């Protein structure tokens, strides 16, 4: 049985100096392992906040996030342990080379073969020959490849990505997109992604349009930004 994340009646509000701002309310959606889900919508709609709530990295104001793995309910801490993250800014540690960046989460888990396994993942993203290079010696596309290898190295059930191609030129973004989708399909990893890129969203199995505090689920046949 595939794992899933279920959002039940989720709402998120912020208190400003003058008033309370409601980002969204009554969000109900199920995110399945092995499928790709895009969160789309206008700037400021709360897409990144919703992504972080899905990942257990931000607390919702009301509602419940339920994580089920191998048929059993698990804690949000376990969800974070079974997740990987890819961001627009790459977030590689500048003092570490590519191999060390990918190996770090493996070492934190006590993997005795962390560097050997990290090298395998770098080879999977076509960067085996660049393993000893630090981030400032890599192009933007290469840095994002390292970030993808790092996120998948622990073989997570879910990957959460926030505008993963936002800092890349069009040609590099297309290559990175192909690589990411190939790897998640090969590993049966669930992908939850915030994107403004219509073509990228259309490659996902499901598209969730966050608009005026509500969420609409667009089937594959429909345009993501309808």
C-alpha cells in the first residue's frame, strides 16, 4: 500500500498589527506516494505555506495533517524523516563539495557507506566526475542536480519542491525537469511541487489551484491555471 498525506480542514491565518489575515481555509486534499502533485496559483496565494504544511514544516492554524505509511498512521516527525526537499536557492553548504553535500543526510542517519552511496546518486544525476567540486565551482543547473541527488539519497517517500527550476534558464530547467521526473518515477517517490511554470505543472498527475483561499483540483485534461 502506498503512503499518503491527508490534509483535513486545514486553515492558515496570520495576525498583523491591524488585523488577522486568512491565507486559506477548509483545505482538504490527499497527496499520494508515487504521484506528482503541483500547487499553482497567483503570487501571495499561500502556495509555499501550504507546501510547508504538507511537509510538516509549518503548523496550520486549524485542521489536521495525517500521514499514513505502510498502512499505519505515523507522526509528523516520521513524515519529515521520510521526506526530501528541493528549493529554488539550492541550499548547498558552500564549504562542502558535491559529494559531501549529498553524503551529509546519509551520515546523519548513521549510514556507514554514506560517501559510496552519495557517489552513486551523483552518478545518477550525471555528476560523478564533479564530486570533489564545491558549489561555487558548479553551474546553477549542476547545483540543482546536487540538490536533487541529496534529496533522493535517503530514498524518501515524498519530495517537496518549491519552484525547483525558478533560478535556471529555460534549457537547463527543461533538463532538470526531465531528470527529476525520471528519478521520482523510477523510485516511486511522491512529488509535491510549487511552480509558476505551466508546462511543469501539466506534467504532474494532479494540479491544485490555490485561489482566494480555496483549493481546486484540476484533472489532467484541464489547464493548471484555469
